[in-house]
């Protein structure tokens, strides 16, 4: 299977597809109208519950809104939330991770324990606890997911920092008389950030799922917002008769999450073979 | 004899009610509230009922008092009186009753052959204990408390004669007493801690609470020595030994998709809160029948908070009502399972007044009104503005009380209102936060179904007294209608003993409410049940439309 | 059972003719022929990529994924391997042919007790029941000379020492009495004394009538036991003959190159790569060493110092340095009262088995560890212990070359960046401004300046090591610490690097601390030698004489190991 | 070995620490709820709790005391196993949790087992099936790992209950009832575990001891089950603790979709009813369960992988 891991820098077919998907996602997020000129909130009683057709690629929902348009416009909502959540999570994690990874033993011990504690809260629980405190809503659910994912990242970052810090080239640098700060700035930081980027892409997929889960539970985005999770939640009640209302938003989530993972792993693979 | 006093005026309207019910029966493919049973009743078997409502935290409907509680309590609790198909008040645990001419004293003769399922005999003391329990603030009763608000004192004249002394005449007393929220429970059981009583209330009904697996199911078993069906049922089922079913498993399946799937796959035999689209598709499915039982009391309507800006200005209220198109939405969302309503009262309420013309959509008139009211500019997003203020309406929606279709309808209203220049801010909330927002008076629009037998519901909903909260904290006058004339009318109506006068008073009251643009009626409180066709003899109580399984059986 | 019977079988056990192995059109083995008879040991010698391992593995059909193997003959014990079906092939593996790979730490499943691995072989190729297998396993482990076999059988590779592991691996290879044993680099990564033991074991097998095919990159290893030697390069056998023929009268230039490259017993300063008269190794040269030793007449005491006690040229002095590690409640004495001196232009060779504390000593000298006791001085001034801040300004005086060059570079830096950083003392990573210096450096270490643009990952092992030497030089140090600088390299490459180091020392009058497990290298490079064991220096003296009057048993072991 | 006791003590201490910290966090979470904490305890503004009720809660929770005192009393009550009273269920939180915990635990464990089975099975199949199988295998894992529970649940119900009609769409007593919920939880997890395993599977399959095994005459099947799988499993096992946590999270969704008893459902309704005491109680209990679970997996890890015990130099 060795080819499965080496595979040069030329993207594999899967990676190519995934890349395109992500690209579309970004476009949809930034300039939705390019892909779907319609208005995602335009109600039209006449064409409620239309099955997929040329007029409505993904069909229409209970208010006759075009699901394709909503999915496209939903990208910005979902993606933004996903990115934000991941950013919060990783931002927090970096602080924790570096404190633990570079600080003295006791500090490392302390931080690691704290991280463990947070990690001990199954993600959604932490999120729910947070929501109980702040009340439901897009923002709080986003922050909640950020908080909930931070510990996981922190662990990885810490070990990454540790590994880099104990690498032989760090010794080499010390022998050459480089200061701690210099080493952190020139060696550890860059080497860890490479991994961070991967982490982020991988995390993005999960974050999207999480946030949509919260919306599904009615704790996140508020209708008629075209957030995928919310759309799914709305569609589920009609699943018995109008499958497309659930299927396509779900597909969007799965596709983007999967795409993010593939791309993330791709980069990871190359990083590894490059080091 | 005494009951005749009430029967006459009713007779007129009763017909309409019956017709309405018949209609319901037809539309729902013979599964109507009478659901003319096919074949001979079969004894035995276990029926599984799946409720979409949140699992009640207490099975005693005295506590709080919401519809989910009523649904299940109907199976094991019974009231003093009931209504028959024609809306006639009929004897139940009380055989007859009489009121003093000033309407301040009521005497009820009780059945002497009934015992609670814990062996406690049912007697005057029991009635006293129950009314006391409902009125005790510690019970935190909401619905029941309001229903019995005018009862000042209860006197056990003898074992089976009880006298209620009123603080003021209450023409709605019998209707109120017919509701399951004030049903009779064993006084011995009531003495237990609230936790215990909530877990297994003890009544005289056809079934007994056997066990409660939290978040899974309540198991009800047959009351072997059940002897006290309401008069009308007793006649109908002369000689047969009710109930037929051995037991009922009462499940809680919040997810409507799963619930319907469970019915289709035969895991359960009856589900409530059926989604409109599934009702529609059930019509073409012989294995599934519908039972449509619109709730009595108020219609399902959107209240416009006249207590604060911008809706303190009648012109703005009218503008809003005129600018939103509800009919099309109802058509597409409810698949014809719901009739548009133009009345504050449910279509099953004989005294309901409908004024369709008031609700004809007229966007030009709307914008004219708004300009007139000073909301004559529009901002970048197309919303109307008045000295810098955007025309914003907060619309807290209780996700527990509004079915998805209804929430979608609100979204469409939101879209319509936008074109007119209103910014409607929908905020779906859990029940608790929803109450919170109402208590803080942070709403302009709200939809709050209220179920009570009889037009007296109007007094609860629109009398200015109802702006101040009940012990449970809930206040019913969400439109915050504060109109002296209206108050006067409603007080008179509930006091008068003359049916004709009562009718005209309520009509006048409704006119004020409708013309004052305080509410936007939508449709009756939807109450659709789907049953597997193996379930026969299922019937909705004419009181608060809760289905009763007393006469139901399973076709093997 | 095939091969259990030992009567002289008709014809050779292994008969290979015109073996060709190619991976996707690339020919890795190109027409190799060889025969191994029962009771004979044939050795294939060559450097990595010469195709020796592939040749060996093709014999059991394990040339590797996507390998296309063809041969006019490929017979083991009379069976035509190429025509064997999956199941029959599996019967052959382990049953008729035992394969002993290198580095048992990874060649035995680290998660399973070694006894199991042996038991599996038995289960596959004998019809013994579980109990019998257990007994047999223990017997085997005893046979390969593993002390208290009972206990060992239950232990996992990680819990055994390198030698024990290798023996266990051999045991699993010979469990089913195969008629042919293929030993692929069985002794690499082992310390010399252990090596000797393992080779002796293979010798026994041969004497008992097993055919042995020995694969090695190290000439000195095979000399002892091989009956015939094949020298391979680029997939072709360039020379074949008895050890003596091959080593004393190498006909093919490549063979000569290899022979010369062997450091063991090549006079100090003699060029290993290219030129230099081919001298026969082993016995002969030990005598030469003796000649040299006559001229040296220093007393050898534990705190020996190079040139007759005078302080002239002393750069680094370590006095009674100790370092103890606390791991999971256990105390590990990594350095115990270590004392030595480094002088300009001289090399101190530090030898000892892995885990004897060599590297810790180096780290103490480099100021990467602080000593628990004792001190290190640099140019007479305190160096360690000392605050890093005060040490930093003088850091440039000591440079280091690490064993694994690759991991000693930041994977994200180009060679140019690495050197620029070293030259500008960390002020800049941009090669541009200091292009000429970089070119000079690369030139001094014999590399093409064009390499500056590459990343270390894309360099050969030798090139990497040269770059790390260049990096060390950039700061113009007086002292270089060389931690196993060549152990990862092929003989000929190793030769070049060693020569380079030797040249640089002479040109720049550098003081070297050379850490190695390879006594040959040590002897060739060092003026003085120190032997370490369990953190202590047990012998110290001039390279020439040290072993002659070695008192310490371990030193003796080492000596014998080299002599074979 | 000597390290063991020391190690175990340390980890046990870790568990205690986790609990303490969890308690602390929940305590302050309770205080962070906007408005009157007493009101929050009674279910937020919606509760419209009467003054006497509020007063009683204040007394009970010592809310009139300084924060430090409150904190200590809180901890004290936790030590005695008193998690407070749930306003929405009219009963002690501990009892409420007790009723639900078993169901969730069962679900989580069954799902965990199922996930492992799926992951290993798929790995086994795709390892031997060559290039295509490998691609398909990793593809399946990829998708599986990206599927949100609530969507998967719907799809499964549609397929198994409505189309095939072989499995109940809602949980029913007996083993049949747990199948769909467990599947819903297991599939995404299996995808995740699979992805992790695949990575290490590659490494394992290329490592020399596999060659040794082949050279010994082992068949590929045996090699997979005896050698490579075990190596591949190690990192995934390390994740089992985390996985357990994620299953609990998943339970929140799955239990309500399948109308199944369990903590997840209690938690959701508690959140919706703003029953703070219940939420914090559940969070605490789950944190405990999690901590114990990690301890167990770490132990398992030490069993499977002796190297973690060997003291590294």
C-alpha cells in the first residue's frame, strides 16, 4: 500500500474533487449570488413542496423557497460559523498548547490537567452547558462549539510542540548558541503552525457538523435563516413525504465535512513526507 | 330537572356544534370523534399511544395544567360533569346540580357508588379536598385555578351533597367543572408529597397509573371495578363492561417523523400532533385513520401586544393585519386540514363570532395607515422608520406549543410583513424562556393557544384583570387589551344566567376584540390524531377534545 | 518434515542462476547466480542499493511488492520457487528456508513475547502440540545461547537487550530446522562483542550442516565465517572467491574500494577513500598496531591525558563530571565521574556499547545537560555548569555533528538557510547576502554549491552529514563533538566522511571528541581512546597501546571482538 | 512492575482532580446564568417562582452567603452525593439521573463495541481486497465520519423501518430496539476509528516484523489478525475514552430521535427547560463516567502495548 502514503505532491483524484468542492463552498460563502441568483427567503405559496426539477434543482420547501438557493446561501452561514468556531477553538488551544508545551514542568502539569478536565466534558455537553448559561442563538452556539473543541486541539498542539522542542535540530540550534526565544520563533512556531493548518481544515468539517447539530436541536441558527442544520431540522418533520427537504441540506453538510477532511489529510500527508 | 335551565339556550347552537363534529368525522374518513365503530367490541389487549408533546413533569393536571397533562389524565381522572356530543352538560360523578337564583350558591349531588382506585370512597369531602388542592398556591395550578377562581368556599352538606359558595355568579361554572384540569382525585392520595402524587395520581377513571418510566412511557392498566362513565357514554355502552383494553402504554416520541414512522410500522396504534402532510397521506392509506378534534375555547390566533409601541397605535395594528396573507399559507402548509378562522373563539364554540371582512388583505390600505401613523419612511433594508426608529416587531415563538407548520406560517407572515415594511423578528424559544420574554413584556406578537370549555375563555383572555399574573405567574391577556367596556361586557356575561343575554354580550365582546385589531385569528387549535384502523371506539371528549380510551378496543 | 534430516542432500541447497529482479522496469538485480551447499556459508557483500537483500529475499518470494522476478534456475532444496503456489510457498518459508532479518527490535513483533513468535513457526511447520512447542521453544532459545530461556520466552523484544533480541530472532528463524538460513545483516546495529557472538552462532549452524546465506555491508563481519564471498554492486556480482582471495587480492576496482574503505586497522591518517595501498585486515594489522605501540610509552592511568601531562593545547577539560537521570522512580547513572581532556589537533575516541553514557557525555560537553557533579572547562574558563546566557557568547567555540543528520535540520529549511543561519549567527536565514561564504563552506566539505537550494530531505546520507559538518564549521569552532557521525552510512561513504573529518582536523587544528560504537572507526580516527561502560570510563589511553595492557574485562572483550 | 502502583495512584488522583474541576466549572456556570441564581435554579424567568419558593431556594443553597461559603457548601453537598433538586422533574437530580444513566451507558457501550467491530471488519476487508477495496474502504470511512447523527438516524429509519420494515423506528424493549440507535451512533464513530487505524495500519504493514512473519510462512489473514491489526488498534484504543465522550454527545440527539430513555434526552429537555441544577448534575456525572472510562482505556492501552510501560531512556 506504500503508494497510498507517498503519492508525491500531485493531488489524487479524491483530493482534486474535494478541493473543487471546498472551492465551490468558499465561493458560495463569499458570493452566493454567483451560484444561486435567487433570494433564499423568497416565499411562494404556489410552489411549496415541489420535488427536484429543472426549475428547482433540489426542490422547494414548505414555503416554496428554492432549496438549492437556500443550500448555496446557507454555505456562508454554515461555513462562517464553522470557521469562527474552529478559529475560537484553535486560538484557545494555541495558548494552552504552547503554555503546556514550552512552560516549566509544573505549568505543563497544571495546564495539561485543566485541558484534560475540559476534554472530560463530552463536546456537546460543554456546548450545552455554555448555552444554558448564555441562552440559545447562533453566536453562543458558535462560541460553545469553539470552546468544546479547544481541549482536543490543545492536546494535539501540546504534543506537537513537545515533539518539535525535543527534536535534534533544536539541540543543533542550541549548540549554535541560539536563544530560547529565537528557537521558539524560528523553529517551533513555524513547524507547529504547519500542523495547525491541517488541524483547522480537519476541524472545520467537524465544526460544521456540530453547529448544525445544535441548530437541529433548536439551539443554534434561527429560522428562516438558511443554515443547513436548521433546514434539516425543518425538513425532518416532512421526511415521510418530502425527502428532498432533508436530503440535500444533509448532503451539503456531509460533502463539505468530507471534503475538508480529505484536503486536510492531503496536506498532512505532504507535510509528513516533507519532514 | 335543574340542568334544563341551561339546555334551552344551548339547543340552538348545539346543532352547529354537532354538524361541525360530523363534518370533522367525514373529512377524516370515518375516524371522527364518534368514529362509528365497526363490529363488536373485543376485550383485552394493550394499546400503545405516542404523544408528541413534551413529557409532563407531573401527571396530576391540577399542577400547572397544560394540554399534555389533560390528554393522559383523561384516561384515569373524571370530573363532576361532562358534555355530550351536543354540548349538553350531562351528569358524571355528580348526578344532578342546582344553583341559587343569585347564582352565588351551587349544590351538587354526588354518586354514592364510586370509589377511587385506592379504595377511598368518593364523597363530598373528596370534592372539597380537590377544590382546595387546586386553589392552594403551593399546588401552583394555572388553568384549574382560573377556572375555579370564583369559588369562595366548599361545604360538605352531607356525604354526597356538596355546596359551592361563589364570590360572584359564574355562568361558566359547569363548563369549567367539566374540564379534566379540575378532575377529582383521591383525597388520601392528595395528602402525599407532590412528587409522589405527580408520579401516580389516583382517580376514578377507566384506567389506573401503573408505572412511569421517565422519558419512555407511562403504563396505564385497566381499572377492574370501573363503574362511572359519563351519562351519555353509559347509555351508549349499556351493559358492556368498560373499559375493553387491558392496558395502555403511553409513550413520548417528540420527533414527529419518528412518531409517524412508529405508527406506520405498527409500533404504536395512536399518535397525536399529527403533521398536516402525514394526515393528508393517511387519507389514501386504509391502515391509518384520522381523528380530528378541534379544541374548544379560543381559536389559534396571533395576539398583537397593544400594551406598548408600536402596537399601542390601532392604525399600526390594522396595517399589520391588513398586510399579511394568511389564507394561502394555511392552504399550502396545512393541506386543507385546517380551516381559516376569523373569530377569537374555536369553531366548536357555539357562541363564536366570525368577521371575515376585517381580515381581507389590502396592502395599499395598510401602507396608507402606516404613513398616517407616522411610519412614512423606509430604510436601506426596506423597513419603515419613524424618527430613527425601525418598525420592528418581536415575535417570540414557543417551539413546544407551535407545530412546525405553524412556525413555517409565521415565517411566511414575516416575509409578507417585510414587504409592508415591518421587521418581524421571529425568536423560537423553549417554553421557559418564552414565558420569560412574555413576563418581561418584550414581545409585540405572540401566539398562545388557550383551551377552556365555553366562551368564558374570553374573560380570561381579554379582561384587563388578566394582565396581572396568576399565582403560577402566567398572565392570559397577552394582547393586553385594556378596555373598560369590554371588561364590563365580560363580567356581565359571566354573571348573567340568561342564555340569550349571555350570547349577545359575548358577541358584542368579540366584536370589540376583532374590530380593535387586537388579534389575528388563524385557525382552530389543531388537534389531529392518527390511529391504526385496528383501533375502534376511540372518542374525543366533547369537553376539551381529549381522546378517551374508555370505550376503545383493538381489532385483533 | 523437510530439512529435519541432515544426510548430505544431492546437489546444492540453494541454486540460483541468472536471477533478475526489476521494479517497474528498473533492474535491481541483474543476472545474479549463486549456489549454497549444505554446511556451507556464502556471503554477499555490498552497499545499500547493491541489490543484495533483494537477491536474498527473492529466494523465498519476498522480493517485495510489485517486484518482477525471473531466473533460469531458482531452486531451494530441489523445489522450483518461481513455480510454487501460495500455500506451497508458505510451506517453504520457515520450513525449508529460515530468514533472519536485521534489527530484531523491529523484525520481531514488539507487542508479542518472543516465545510466541518462535511458537508460531513451530505451529506452522511441525505437528507438535502446544506443550511440546513450548518445550521446544525454550530448547531453541537455549540453543541460540540465551540465558534463562524460560523467562526470556515470556518477554517482549523491548525487554531484551540487542544481542538477546537478535538471538531470539535467529531462534525463530531456525525453529523448524530449515535447510537454508538467510541472514540479512544479522549484526548491524549491534555492539562489536555481541556481533562476534551472533556470528559464532551462525558458524555453529553451518558446522551442523545448515546452508547459510549471509548478507552484509561490512566486510570485516563476513571474513570470519564465510566460505565464499560474493561482492555485489548495482545488482551485479563483480567478484567472487574465498575471503582471503577477495580481501588480499581484490581484482575488481570496486572491491578494492570497499576493502580500502574498511577503517579497522588502517593507519591513523591513512586515506580510506581511493588510493592507499590495499592492506589485508584482521590479524595482520593488529601486529602493525603493536609496532606503533612500541614507540608510545606513556603510563596508562584512568585520568590519562594525551601528551605527557603538559597543558599545551588543552581546549576542553572535563573533571569528575556526573549526571543521573530519574525515570519513573528509577535512577539511571548516565555519566559517573567522567574526566578527560581534549587537545587541539587531537581526537579522543569514546567507545562503548549503546546506553553506556557516551551520548550523555557528549551532551554534557555541549552544555545541553547540566552536570550533577564535576565541571567542564573550555579554554580554561568555566563552561558547564554555567548559565546559558553566559555560555552563549562562547558557544561558537564548540560545534557538533550528530548521528542522524536529517533530524538535526529543520525540515522546512533549505541547506542554504541552514548555513546562512549558522554564518550570520542566527541573524538571517536568507542565503543571498552570504552566498559566497556558503559556497566556500560547501566547497570545503566537498559539496556542489548548487545543493544550497535543496532541502536536506532530498540529499543523500553522505551529503547530509557533510552539510552538518559544514554547519558546524561555519561558526569557526575550536572543538567538534562527533556523535556517531558515520554509523548511518555505507562503508565507502563512511570512508569519505572520515577522510573529510581527518583533513579538516589537520587543516584547522581542531580538537575532536569522536563517539562511536564501531571500534574500527575509533581506532582509525583516534589518538586517544576512552572506553565507557555503565557511565564510567573504564579504560583510557593512547589508541595504539590501550588494548594491549587493558585490565578491564570489557576492554578485553572489545579487543577480542575486533580480532575475531 | 514498580511503575504500576505509582502510575495508578497518579491517574486516580487525576480522576479526582477532574471531578473537582468539573464541579468548580459547573458551580460558576450556575452563577454565570444571567439574573437571580435562585430563579435560575427554579427554571429561569419563565418559572415565575413565588417569593417564598425563591426564599426557600436561597436558604437551601446558601445564596445569601458570600460566594466562597456557597462554593464550599456546594462542594460539601456534592461529597454527600446531593446534586440538588430538579425543579422540572419535581425530584432530586441524583434520582433523576439514576433513572436514566443505565440506558445511556448501555447504548454507549453497545455502540462502542459495534463501532469497533465495524472499523476492524472494514479494515480487514479492505486490507486484503487490494487497491480498489482499499479505496472503497477509506471512502466509506470518510463519509461515515462526516455524517451528522440526526441525518443518519433519519436515513436509517427510512431504510430499515419504512422500506424494509425489519427494525422498529423507535426504541422498544428488548435487543431489537437498540439496533438502530446503536448503529446511528456507531457508524460515524467507526468511520473515525477506521481513519485513525488506517494510518497506523499502513505503518504496521510495512514494518519488518511483518516480513519476518511472512518469511515464517504465515498467511496474510493470520498476519492481519495477529500482528498488524493489533498495532493499528493502539492509537484508536487510546481514543476510546474520547469516543465514549462523543457517544454521550451523540446520545443527546439519538435518544430524542428514537424516543429512547437516557441522560442525553434528560439533558436536552433540561437545557430547553433551563433546569440548571439538572444540567450541571448530568454534566458532573458524565464527567465522572468519562474520567473513569479514560482510566480504563489507559489501562487497556498498557495491556495491549507493553512499550508504554517500558521506561524510556
